[in-house]
């Protein structure tokens, strides 16, 4: 059963709030392609610290995987100097690859902020020789390029704060804070009041945020979620909020929390395979890590995998937020840029089958690929991810009569015949695109909304 293998469960009858839909419709639903950026102190370590830690998949977890005490990690932070960081160059690279929005780690679980903060001097401006506010520079550069801009913020976990909840299955709180008194009792609300809530307020007040990406909701509850959501809504009512404010990306979505966020983040690196009742975003990555990693196990996806994952996400009715981990010197990872470029080159030819489309309206996801549809329901895009050797491509469950069929690459007509709701297309021997050949069908009857089938 597909539903059970999917990490997020959507109970029957869930409906998004009208406010959330209105916020999404300002830009989010049409954007489809976002760049996620994991950048911080950990980027300089590349997955290993003094020979330890590389066994962990995620390099941004190095403080836990290598059990680095706060005092030592502070010394690494105090040397953080991404001197080659160029916000305009980053933003232009993303824009050229067809990316429509950018979400960067303003503070990951290590507690170090990439923005000027009066709440804590453990931030890039006050703590490092670099002294520049990365969030400010990147937000301005993105907006100059016409990209939307958002920040990731770790609102619950903060390894630098003994009061914050600690995932203690891999390291103990005292591995990081060896001098804590024996009777120390962590108090998450003290941490929220002193650091994470006021830093979120700084972010929404001081930066032009289109989106805030909370992660991960360890020990969150209704009262805590309301505090975070309300401070965002108060200062920046149009700013989108993701579901990680309360939902981890696994397990059941609870209706009582729907007013406090705007869309659902599915599991990390999860590719949706079916129609979903709420608007989703998949936090994917070009590689097996989020932070830049060169030590220990790390693989990059192939160009084909990137396009398959991207296309299935959009055809399931969602956005792909695809991560890259910039290098400690402040430059983008060339491998990430190459993989973004593969999607970007494909989008230059096939973008109309992605941007502003809606999810597959056919009753099933076809075995050879997937489908998307334009907003008025009258143009269907067939994404042929696996080229049929027979030369015949079958489509069933069509809502109306097909009046024309053509290849998006080049525009040539594709011969077809229709019988009832079943269509057969005759394809050339070789695909027109090495990854996804798109065929555009015009219908005489609009396809329905493709409402969720459970
Ligand atoms: O920011 C990225 C991750 O660092 C963050 N979410 C994405 C977007 C994240 N936080 N928590 N988790 C992911 C889940 C925890 C996974 C872990 Fe593990 C299991 C951490 C330690 C054990 C996998 C195995 C990662 C490191 C070892």
C-alpha cells in the first residue's frame, strides 16, 4: 500500500485554511522549483572533525557526530570566514537555472546564526572575522533577481543551548556541555523565550521574508506553536510558514494545527508518488547530505535522478525545494551548480509543463512517467521518463477528446489515435530528450481538479 510507505499521512477530509491557500496563491503554487541552502560553520568541516564524524550522513550534524564540545565548536565558528561569498553571483546562478525561490539556513541545530542578532552574539557579524550579514546580502540579491526569499530556522533544537531539547540517541547533552551541574534541568520554554522566539522576531522584522522554514519540531506543542506562528503573522502576514513548525515530516497531519502553517513539508529527501490533499513541498538535495560534505560516505544524484525526482514532485502537486551545500570559502559547490543546470537546461525547453501547472489529473500515475496539467485543465503534459521500446505510448482515463498532440521540444506533431478515454501515441525510436520528453495534449473538455483519491 503506497499510503503506508509514505512518511506523511493525510487523514480523510483534511482541508487547508482559506488564508493558507490565499498566501500560497500569491506565488508559491506556481513557483515549483526552489533552492534550499545549508550553509554554516559545519560547511568548513566537510563532514569530519579531527578524524571523527564522517559516518553520519548529514555534515550539518558534525557537532553531534563528532561530539564536539561547545567551547571547541565556538573556536571553529570564530574562524568562519567565507571570504568568497558573493550573494549576487549565487542569486544569478539560481535564477539562470530556473529556480524561483531560495531558502537558506539562518540558524541550523548548531545554534550559530548567519544574521546580525541582538539576542545572541553567536552570529556571523559579531562572532567571526567575516562580519557580514549573509541573510541580509542574500535576501537583497534574490529580490533584485526577482526570486522569492525565505529562511530556515531551527526553533526547537539548539545544541549550543543547554535548555533546548536534545536528541540524545547519538550524543549526550554533557558531550557538548561537559560543565553542566548534575542537577541541571533543561527548560525548553526558557530557551524559546530567551533565544528562538526573539530571533524569529528579529528575522521577520529585519528581513524581507517571503517564507520561514521551521525545522524540526522536537517537543513542540500547541501553545509553543502558537507563539511562533503568531509572531510571524503579526509582523509579516504574507510570509508562508511550513509544517515543520509542528510536524516532523513523518506520521499523521493533525487538523488542529492547520491554522498555524501554510503548506506541508514532506519527509527529508522524500519524493511524492501519489496525489496529495494538501499543498506540499519536498525538501530534496543534490546529494545525500545537506551541508557540503567531502569526507566519508556521500553521493550525488545523477542528472536523470534529479529530473525524475523533480518531475514526480510537481506532478504529485507540489514544489521541489532542492538543496545545495555551499563550500566553507563561500563559493557554491560546482557539482550542485552542474545538477541545477541540468534541470535548468531542461526547463528552458519544457518549462511550460512545470511552472504554474497543477497535479496529474489522470486516475493513475502512468508506468512510463507522469503528467501535469495547465490551470484551465485543457492542456495536459505527458512526461515520458521511460521511453517505450515498442514505439507506442498508452494513456488511459482521459477526461475528453484530444484535439492535438505535439512534442514540446521542437513542436512537431505526435501521431495519435483515441478510443473512448484511451489514447495511443506513436513515438519515434529515440527520445527527444535524454531525461524527460514532454508531449503536450490539447483537450476539448477541461480535466477535473484531480481531487485526492485515498
Ligand atoms: O536540515 C536538514 C537536516 O539536518 C534536518 N532536516 C533537514 C532539512 C534534520 N533534523 N533532524 N533530522 C533531519 C532527522 C534526524 C536524523 C538523524 Fe541522523 C538521525 C540524525 C541523527 C540520527 C541520519 C543519520 C542523519 C545523521 C545520522
